[in-house]
C-alpha cells in the first residue's frame, strides 16, 4: 500500500532510503512548480529538490545562462575566473547587513555537508578548541563530520558518524515539550539556562567549544523556527565565552524564510554562515562565509576538486539576479503568511493536524496519532495518498510526523492552494 515497499525499476532498488521507492514513477522533466512523468502525469512539487529549485524547474533565465556559457566552460579549481568573479559580486550584494564589507567567501563543495565541515575546521583553527555545540533536531549533513552534528539517532546509528567532540543542546520545541518545556517562553529560558550552565560550570564535564552551529529554521528537523530571543541569547553567550556562532543557512537561507537569510528574523550577527542548495541554481555549490578576522586558513587547509564549478557560478548568478529583480523574497513572505493561515486553519478544524509551523516557504504540519494509527503512520498515509493525487510532499521531524512544505519560491498561489485543498481532503478522509 505504501510506496516504500514498491520495487519498480529493476536493479535500482536497494535497502537505502530512497525517494525512488516513495515516489515510484519516472519523471522526465520539470516545469515551474511541477514535475512531469514520461507519460505526461503532472505532480505539484512541494519538495523542490529539498529546497534547491528556488525558481522552480527549467527557469528560462537559468537555462539561457547555462546555454550561453556552455562553450567557455572552465573547470577551474580555485583559479580566478570571470564567471566566479561575477557570481561573487552579485552574491556579496545579498549578504546580511552585519557581514557587509566584512566577509570572506570560501568555495567548498560541492555539497552542503562539505561547507559544514569547512566551518567546523575553521572554527577549531581560529579558537584552538575542539568542541562543537549543536542542537536537538538539527540536520547538518551526512559526511562523517557533519553527521556527528546531526541529531537524528537513526542517522547516527551504530557509530556511522566520526564522533567529533559534539555536545547536543536543547532546541525549544514546545509542541512535544515535557513539563515546563511545553511553554514557548519557558522553553527558551530553560534552553538558554542549559547552555549557560554547561559553559559556566567548570564541573559540567564539557569544555568551552570552538563553535555553536544552528539552523535559524530547522528544516529536516520538522520546520521548527528558532525563537529570535533564543538566538539572541546564544549570540550573547558566544560573545561572553569567545565561541563562534555558525548559522547553517543551507536550507532556510536564500530567501526561503521570507528574508534573504533566516538569521535576519532574529537580527543576530553570525561569525560564519554556510550556504548551499538554492545558491547554485540547481548546480551543486556550497559556500562558507566568514568574517575577515577569521581568515586564518593556510594554503591547502580545505580544498577539493569541484570548488570551481563554472556552471554553478553562472546558474547561481542568474538565480540571485532574478530574485533581486522580481522582489521574490518579499513575495515569499506574503505567500508564507497565507500558507501559515491555511495550515493553521487545518489545525483548528482537524484533530489529527497537531501543529502548523514554519515561516516563508519553509513550513510544516505535524500530525498526531489516534488510537490504532500513529502520527508516523498518519503522515505516511497522507503522503502516499497525496502522491496518488499528484502531489510530491516530503515528511520530516520526529517520527517523520511532519508534512513539509518547501515548494519552489515561485510557486503560483493557485497551485499552492490546490495542494493544501488536497491535503485538507486527505485529513478529512483520515
Ligand atoms: N544543512 C542543512 C540545514 C540541510 O538541510 C542539509 C541538506 N538537507 C545539509 C546541511 C546537508 O547538505 P547536503 O545534503 O548538500 O550535503
């Protein structure tokens, strides 16, 4: 009944988690917010390559930019190229105010995980300390170092991570909070007090870390927004103890939260910021942005073959320019408020819709179980039924109970409405 058991393409199936089993059709192409199969079935894409396709599929500006640049393609490593310089000039123009004029950009890559690894390495080099603090519910990647910062027990099963010196700290999540943790304001106080105690008490068994790494809006963790007061409190603790604050903007950044950078909702200054996914316009790219004073790399400290992705510079610049010229980030904020209202109205009307969360076009609806059906089974069932009705939606968070909305930022209002209508019908049916 559920897509995960389907084996449909010979030789492809394996035991690994795989979207191929969950969405068992062959997509031949995409157009805007839709994925289209070889036999012409159209699906609304609420996944957008996990947030990569900010402008949707096959955006004419990106296609044109890539077509223009195909002939002079240069595989450049870290040589300076015109495409790289032009990309950087545009990218520096969208940085958060607090980094303006005080930012260095290190090309990592090509995956987000590698940007996270680079951030950790640099923070350790700058501070001479080993430890890293991260947070419950976090997702920072799957390479061994990044995996050791990712909170999911399943993902880290059997020591698959490289066991860096990592301390997991509570992240306010009142919906599932126990006791006082279920109160949103108390949860912030408690979470900050926890971190402060770890740092202040020299009998806490925890050394002062090199850095804290956090998502201002947790993505895979279930679309959970870090309260601004929590982020500001962490910033203050980092200042007091000489710890670097790294914002993982890989999923929440690039306009998805309705601001260019999710950290801007809390108005905090990052020491470092990791960017990937949408920044390459669909071509793999990851960047580490950090303050100039932290530029202590020695040549060769963090290198890699594909740090000079010519097409990623070209497509990335097209995305940035298109977003600027079309005021896309403002549109995301408006669309986001509308989506929040609609998801909240589902929570008001359906018992199994537990909590609507998120901001901009990074939102989620956490389902709850009922006798005979767990929250996880409920979300799996809704996902499978929505797929049958032409919607690709991913689940995330604890028990996979959260249905996640991360469509292209350009998704038409009517298309998003249609997807929520279908979701509503499936909730009613449940
Ligand atoms: N950080 C965050 C917040 C992410 O969402 C992801 C990817 N889902 C990563 C890091 C890892 O990026 P990648 O899969 O490109 O390695």
